[in-house]
């Protein structure tokens, strides 16, 4: 059931990125600034953590990558986080932020 939720959330994010993302050479991109950055939970490495998302990139081949940093340690930056690493139910926060992005 968890994988079904994660799959549905990934497809919803893809749809939102195609409708609301900025077209770039690699696909579609949305960057978040300041208070507009969604906070999600997921695994980056072996330990779970809260991740502040700063960018979403939807590649032409359908892959989605998130860039961000640890909520409690902004020095620790992550690039190319895959949706499968995000807890079920949390990717929808990114989708909502994509739709609301200016």
C-alpha cells in the first residue's frame, strides 16, 4: 500500500511539474525561495531526516530529482534526491508547493 501511495504522489508531481514548472534544457524545473520551501521527511543515506526542498527537476526521460538540505543543518546539502527516498505522504507537500510557486 505504501508503494501505491508513493507511486501516485510521484505521478501527481510529474503532472504538476509539466503544468507549472519552468522549461529548462533538461526538462522542467521549479526553485523554491525562503518560506516557500516545502519540508519533507525521507531517507538520505541510512538515517531519516527532515529535508528542506530548494529545487525540483523533472527530466525529459521522466526522472524526478529533488535538491535540498537538512532542516536542522543547512550546511548538509543534498542533490538528486529520488522520490523513492521520501516518506509516503510527504511528496504531496512538494506538489502543492509546485502548484503554488510563482
